[in-house]
């Protein structure tokens, strides 16, 4: 699965901004695990799989625990991707893949919970932003390889995203954090705040955008979000553009995403990177 230069050196080429080769050379130990460490069991019990539902043909079924990767396998993946042992990381990932889980199962019940667990570790200061972004970047690289007959490099896909904070949205920090996480894992990101849907549509009509993310801060804003998604789809230069939604309204009620017309849900910055990568690679497979 690893390329000649190794998975970790490849991620060094993908990561930009505050992360990159210097971050990879940092001597990081394992995150300290104490009473503040979030419960992975709680994260998985919350059924992140269905909440990350990739709608349309990619709908994720609710699987019984015996049909999914175990909590121990998820936690080991999360800890390995923020460590320095490339061989152990690749071996563990390939071992779980060899259990013949479907791609949807691996995404929703292995990669995504590991990403969300990293996000929780970061929120609670158990590990830092460098570690989380490097770890999510490695998960992104695993996904690229998992979904293509031949390994995909960063040059094989156009990681360009547009993130939208709707007009009147009082909280834009979440959108900016997702942008920061995407940029740190090799994405070219444009953020548009408080612009009308027509302006968002003009952006995707004038340049190729792979993924559009829309933040929905409250259920009352779902109708505006739906109009924005419709305008973006209708105008997009990329006819297969992937659209994900996030924000407090979506976290509380993921089913709103279907009403809005999105393809997927991003629950936080870390899982948004994983989901955006899936949406982009799916487009390459459909080409």
C-alpha cells in the first residue's frame, strides 16, 4: 500500500501551511492518556456511521458491532497515525482491510471514528494541532489508496474546496477551523462568509471546485442552505461537485442534510477532511 517514498514522506509533501516536513520531523511521543481522554466507545456508540451518511448510492447501513472494526482497532489506528512508526501504521490498516469490510464500512466505522477521536483529543489538549492534521492527512492518503485500483498521489486529484457561511450566520469559527484543517492536509480552500447564494454560484461557475461545504448554524436556516446548495449545483463548472454540510444544526439532526440536498455530513474539522476526500475521490472514480 505504501509508495516507494513511504506513506509518511508522501504526507510531508501533501501538508502545507504550518504543517509539513518540519512537523513530521518533530519528536512526538504518544498522547498522554488520563482522565481527560475522550471515550472512544462514546463516540462510536453515537453511531457516527449513519451520521456521516454518504447519501444517494453511498448510504451507509447501520451495522451490528460484530460486523465492524473493533474499538481497539479504531483507537490503535488513531494513535498510530499521529506517531512515527510507518510500518506499524500501514500493517495495522492493511490487517483491518483484509477482514473484507466494504469501503463504506471502512469509511464510516473505521476511518471516520478515528478522525473524530483525533479531533476530540485535540479539543481536550491531549494532542496538538500538528499531530491531528498530520494524522488526518495520513487517513486521507489511506482513503485515496483504498478507493482506486492504483495509488493516488496528491497530483492526481484537485483538492479545491469552497466553504460557505450563510448570510446572517453568527458563528463562523467552525467554518474557519474546517478550512484550516483542509489547508493543512493539502487543500486549496476559499471561504465565503455572509454572501448571497448568487455569489457562491458565481464562484463555482468561474473555477473548478471539487467540494463545497456549507455551515448550518440552526434548523431555521435549513431552507436558506437548501437554496444555496441548489444554486451551487446548478452553476458549478464541476458537474460532479460534492457538497457536505456541517454546523450545530446538522450535528443535532443529521437528517437535515438530506432535506438540504447535500451528499454528506462533516461533524467536525477532522471528519470533514475525511468526508471531503471521499467525495473528491468518488468523482475521480466516476470520470
